[in-house]
C-alpha cells in the first residue's frame, strides 16, 4: 500500500475509532476482506495468466451461487468420463485464481481424474471484490453439493487453510468437505496474526481491534481463535501432506511446522527455493503430490522429505502481493 494512501487510511481510522470503535472495527473488516483486482499486473503475471487460461480453455465452466447473493466459479476437467475415476478439488490462494494453478490442474487431469478447480468469490471469473473464510468454506460446500464427493483436495495458501477449516467442520451449518487425502501448499495454520498485523498497519487501538475481530464471529458464527487449522489437522482422521518452503516470505514456515506436529498422519515436505508462489507449479512438488495421492505407500513408514534448490532459481511468474485473509 502506498505510503500516502496508508497515511490517509490511518488518519481516517483514527478519527472514526475516536467516535465509535465498533464502527471502526466494522469498516476495518470490510477493508480486510476486499480482494485485489483480478487483472494480472506485470509482464510475468500477465504471461502466466494467459498461459493458464489457454490450458483451461477446454474446461467446463460452472457458476456456484452462495447464500446472500455471492457467487463463485468452478472449472471442471474430465467431466462425464465413463467408468470409475477419482475426483479432485483444487483451491487457490488470496489474490490468485485457477489460471495460476494450471500446472497442478493439468497434472491432476492427466491422470484421468475428474478435476474441479474453484475461483473463490472476489477472484478470477467469480467476480466481485469481497471474500472471507466463511464464504470460502461455503464455496467448498457448494462444490461438493454440485459435483459430489471428492477423493482428495489440494489447496494453496488461503485455499489450503479453507480446506482444512471445511474438512474439520469448523463452520456451523456448513457441510464439511469430503476427501480421503488433503494436500496443503504454503498454507497458514491460523489467522490471528493476519488480523493483528492488519490492525497495526491501519492504526487500530485495542477497542477497535477487538471490534474488528468480533466481526469474524458475527459473520461466521465462530470466534477468530476457533479457526485454528493447525489443531484441526490432528482431528480430521485423514492423511495430510503439508508442502512448504522455508524461504516463503508470505506465510512463515512456522505454520508448516505446526501442521507437522499435529500427528503421524501429517507429512511435512520442504520445497525450499520455491517461495510462496512458484511452489504451486514446481515439478518436484507436483511429483510429490502425485505420489501422495496414489497412496501406494504407508505414510507412517515414509519420513518427511525435502527439496533443496539453489537461490538462483528464476521465477516463471510473480503475482501481485497478496495475503491470506479470514
């Protein structure tokens, strides 16, 4: 955020919270949930987006309508295939879209599986500029209702956290996601740090900060601290593959370690050198996901693995700065 714009925002919140901390908290929540423009910025992002769109050109498009008028978008590949096949769900991160997940989607569809890839509200082809964790979990439930049970789900960043929240049934009144296996790529394990950092950035004082966090309960029916995906990983009763890079500058590797400590059914795979964004299309990462989804080895017998890469890896795209949000 530009320094001048941030100064103006901080002045505005300073004045508003002096009058009403509750209103300041609500205004901060609306700003927190505002999504970036879906238009790619920069030469690399534009090239990556165009390449991803080309690879998705043959996918079937679907609109998923959510409560309150919000809508999401879904791509389906290998729909209507004859005979038994697996069905996978793919979710993207904050400020991203399915186009940037095209390498992963293509790898999964090449196995013959039916692949459903989501654009959350405020992202990609879904339209709008607003998203929070409740809407993301509702989108996942709507995909399950529309396409049926999933054999596995793979999510990046915010999308990974949303899958864990969904599978753990943390959102009241929303059907949990199905899936025998779960893959989390660069995913946060809890969301409190984001609210703390955001409140500090816009200059919220304690009363307004509390009002901001109370909006989570008002909108979702759960308190902010209830959305602890790290703790939930130990209770979903399914194998989980956690892929993270120690050089991830957007989601600390400490989140991956929290997941890894959740129990024997959680495997931690370090993909160092790929950061937060390139990791979703890295060939070694895709190979690790494919092997995990095959499920031909006992997770308890396979030690955590690592990918070590040199620092001079050239990124094939850069997305606009983004954050995971609740």
